[in-house]
C-alpha cells in the first residue's frame, strides 16, 4: 500500500506533463487547419520544431520543473498561432471586436499589427524565469545571467532575420520577418524581449524567496 501510494504523485506529475504536451499539439494542429500561407507557415515552424525537439530531449535526459515546461510550451504555442498568419496579419482586432466590441488597434492608435511584439514580450516573460530556475543553484548571478541570455539570444535571432532578408527575395523576406515597414523593428523586438525577461525574472526571484521563507 505504501509503495503504491508513493508512486501516485509521480504518475500524476507525469500525466500533467503529458496532458500539457497534448494540448500544445492540439493548438498546433488547429493552426494548420486550411493554412492561409502554408509555405511561410512551414518556414516559421522550422524553429518551432527545433525548439520542441530540444525541449523533449532535455526532458528525457533530466526532467525540468513543470512550471518551466509549461512556460516554454506557452511561448511555442503563441509562436504557432502567429505563424499561421505570418505574424503580420494575426486578426486580433477581429477577435477582441467579436468578444468585447473593441478593436485594440483603434483604441491605442496602432498603425501596424503588433502581435509580433506580444510574442517577443512572451519570449522574455517565459524564458527569463526558466533560465533563472535552471541557474539559481549554480550561481548567485542567476537573475542577471538569465536576462543577459534572453538579450543575447534575441540579438542572435535578429541577426538570423537579417540573414533571411539578405538571402531571400524581398517579398519572401518580409513574409518571414514581418517588419511591416518599421526600420527599428529589430531594436524594438530586442527591447521588449528584454523588458519581458526583467519582469519575468523579477517575479521568479520574488516567488523563490517567498517559498524559501515559508519552508524555514
């Protein structure tokens, strides 16, 4: 009886990871229902596939905390939704209008589709805490290092987009990069990812200290 009771929490935890992954696959499958831009969407999903494979390999070698697993999949899910409309045409105004009778772009006076900004913000918000959690047992500079990694990887991604812009035809490059005519797009993307990481890491630090106090 004791052994069976002891294994129950482990089984429940494994089921939690499995169900979360299943929901993610349902979201991805839904974004591929009658794709609007199949070639461009597939190009965006090349990075999704790399990220998902890396996550599953890490999880198989050494399981990460469920919160980190969830945050990573939330980011990949947002990216998958954005990829369906190649970022530049995500119809969030139609969604908010149908649900609340308000069009966000009209409310804030936006002249461009800003769903890409949300995804870059979520990159910092999601991966900042994940990195902090992975690093905090190794160094007292975990919070700073987590923010720095988000900044550096954001810069690397923008360099990757620059390479896309230099090698593809202008229309194909715009379909992937989604700059929408903003010459400062890369700078803004990195800045908002940095802001997200600062917010996310700060929250993770506060929660870690609170848990530490409660355990004393």
